C-alpha cells in the first residue's frame, strides 16, 4: 500500500468511532459494522455482545488499532455498588504518535435484551 493511500485511509477511519483492525486474523471479534457508536454509547445486539471477549480484570495481550472487547466495569472493585456497575465496549484506536494507540470506551446498550448483571 502506498504511503498516500495509507494516510488517506487513516484519515477516513479517524472519522469512524472504531477503526478497522490493523492485525486481522490475530484476534477474533465481531465486525465493527454491527456496532453503532456515538459519544456516549455503543449499541449492539445480544449476539454481538456475546462474541466480544471479556477482559474485566485485565487487558488483552497484543495491542493494535481496532482491537475491541467488553469490560464489566466495577465488577472487581469492592467499593463499587452493584447498581453502579456497567458493561463497556473498549477498543484501541489511532494516536497522534504512531508508536502508541488510544484507549477508548463506550457504555454498551443492547437492542434486543438485557445485559447480564
């Protein structure tokens, strides 16, 4: 891929909430097109939710742009009340310094059911 094309793709992806995964095949996850993201929430169906790996007490190995997972925020915090716990979609995104990635998250809402407690 030419440098200009790579830059153009990166600029186009910067307009998208979840960028295309830079290491396809290295990590199994649902297609990002099945998740609608705004500045606060990630909207998905139950099937997509179940296909996301869960990392509630740690981070996955292998850091690259577009990698996403779910996190039950507060689950392992003894000071967090159960009613304050929430499910998050977390993903690595582009960073101004190409040696780094950004950490991004949105609260998950399901279109067809209730989230597990």
